[in-house]
C-alpha cells in the first residue's frame, strides 16, 4: 500500500499522465501515482477538468483524440490501494431512490462503480393527521362518516406511519405500516336515529417489491407490486330519537394485491419533489383499494431528509354484513434516514 500526500480541498486536473508518472501541476501540490488507485467521490466538472472533494483519487474520461490515456485528479490525503487496473469514471451525480437524497443539479451525468456491498437501507417514520369521508355498514346499521381534520385534532386521534426498506442495485424490498385510531359523533338526520358514534382502529401493512425503471441525473421512477393487509376494529352506535341506542361492532381483516409507481425529482441541490401511488383489490377481497401521495422534501445532508406532503387512501370493501367505503386523507410530515 502506498500513500499520496496531497493537501485537503480541491485539486484540479492539469496534467495528462500514465500510471506511475509524477503529477507536477495541481491546484495544491503533486505526488506520485502508484500503479493503481481507488476513487471515492466526484463533486462536479469544468471544461477540461474534474473536481474531487474530500479524500479522493480518480480519473475522468480523456478528451477526444487522447483515448489511450486518463486525466488523473486528486484532492486531500488518502491511502491508495493496489488494484489490478485503473478505474475510469465520468463525473458523479447523486441520484435518488424514492426516498434517497436529491441529486445535485451541478453534477454531470454519471456512470458509477458499484459499492463494495451494493446494499442500501432506509427508514422513514411519519406522522399523518387524518380526515375520513365515506360510508360504513355494520350489520343492521349504516351511517355516513364525515370526520374532519379539525375533529381529529379535537379528539387527539392520530395516524402514524413508517416505512423500512432494503435494496440491492435496482431491486428493493420494503414494508409500509400505518396505524390509525379515529372516533367521532355526527348527526343522523333525526328520523330513527338522532346521532351516531363511530370508533375505528385500523392497521394497514403493505409489503412490496420495487424495481428502478427510470433513472436520470435529476429524476428517477420505480415500479412496485405487493399486498395490503387490512386489520380493522370498528364500532358504530346509533342513538335513537326516542331514547336508547343500538351498538354493533366488527373485528375483521383481509388482504388485497397492489401495484404502483413512485418517483422523485430534484428542484434544487437541496429541494426535491416526491410522489407515490398504487391501486389494487381487483375483487380479490376489496373491490378497490388505492393510495396517493405528493410532497416536497429537503435534504439535510447525504443521509437525512425531511418531507411534507398530502396523502389519501381509499378502501371499498364489502363482505358478510360489513361494508367500508371510505377515503382517509390528510397532511403528512416525516423524517427519512438512509445508510
């Protein structure tokens, strides 16, 4: 193992060299390149040169007519391993998984060498403030459901969701988990029932497999398929006009297939937009299930993002004297950590 003693900061490529040659002209000071080297990170490029930041040694493709040589660049001190051959790269541009960092708009298009392991991971806990619109039927009772975000705030009911995902190359496996507890009182029209009391606890667990179908410097899109497991406890109480009440409840669960797309695009070097949508059911259990999300994110650093958006989730299910036709929707705020 040899070590090149170069200063920190930026060093600009100024010399065409071959492996083992001396670099006499750099932005800092030169050092000897051994017979092989490894690359760490490329920040950007200028005409005729490539800029590296931090501890890095690398090569960019030679200009036209110089195909036999490589333009070598270096920055701060690093230990140079002794591989069998030289790696030649184009400039690095960060690209995002639907949930990874937004790419820098200043970066050039890239071809990257794969990471040593190739694996990546992310975890994203979110808070979801919900409203519910629709209809519910439990046994002999049917009632409209109209729970606003203000109602949810009054009762301090909340939904919490989180996503964990692991990927290798273009493929990934993940699971999205949502838990919601909702309750409200609403008018019933005054003919038979004066009012209704509705309470619901619901788990939505959605495992999926995703594939990176499109990836450019500033945008990517994944396609995915999976399932949505619904576990629900629902209670409906009708208060009779002339006194008394009638209460019914149902605990049930089912599973639906889903397919969808998700994507992310860079707006600036730190701001990005993100979307996610799926559809399913197809009569397997529900007649229809769907969800849609759109939001904006801010890249805190290479490993942490924060996001704010709006999410809607619909269910149209009917079986054994139980029917649920609702749309749950509201603002989402969350944190995403990746490694």
